[in-house]
């Protein structure tokens, strides 16, 4: 109607492909003033406007101290998960590794700093191993998944595999007993969970 402003439809976001197919950097818009800030960390409607049709079913939240490194983790085809990761306290260096056998980027990695300050998010498909290192005194990480956690589907990859060669910004990280013994990419190849071109 003339003279009536259209109702606001919420804040937008940018979705930027990375050098690895299936991994995207998501940057929401936010409003900030002297009181603080506000932004939509997730909007199903907004995602669908960007062509992202994902049904998230579980939210996870972790808290870690400086120097902690978690990863690499994934769930295989028994319970595949897309993951949308963000850091809500402190800062982390977030990394994904392509574990699709036959992919032109198999074994390659992408890393980005996620922080409470930059509000950046990272979206990855099921066919990627994921890990992060804490850059701040404390970091809290929250991530949405399209599948439920299933211990029988858990997969692991060594954080320091030279065949992957991640350049972590943390020296002598603190690891769990499990993560300190994760298998190599060569071991993964003996029984791979994902192949390029196959739907997870």
C-alpha cells in the first residue's frame, strides 16, 4: 500500500564458497549500538532463500581452555551430519579436511578463525573431518547438526597427519586420550567412509 513501509524480513547473511566444494563460510549481518548487538544466528527462511535446504535436529555446545585441540571427528554414512559451527565465547581456529576418496581436493584442508567478535560460521557437509584449536583463554563452540550423535558412526582422523599438513596456530596442544591416537589418512583409505560423487 502507498505510504506504508514493507515489514522487515530480518537480517540477511552472506554465504561464501571456499576452495573445497561443500564447505562454506557463513557471515550473518548484525545490528550493534551502545547497548550491545543482535543478529539472527540461524533462520530457516533465510537459509532457504540462499538455496540451503537443511533440517538441523541437534545443537551441541562445548567449552574448552586455551591450547585445547579437538579433532578430527566425523560421522560416517550410518548417521551423516552437516554441521554449522560458530564460536560464541573467545576464538578458535576451525579446520575441515576433505575425506571423500576421489575428490579433487581429497586430503586437503581449510582453516578459518571463528570468534565471538567476528560472528563467522562455517558450514560443512558430512564428508569432512572437523577439528578446532582454542586461541583464547576460554572458548565456547556451538554447532548445529542435521543428524543425531551416534557413537557407532563415529570416525576419527589424526590432527597432525603429515599427509594432511594442517598448519595449526597452537604449539603442543592439549588433546584427549582418544584424539592423541586418531588414525592417519592412509589408515582411513583402507576403509573409507565417503567417496566423491556419492550422496552421504
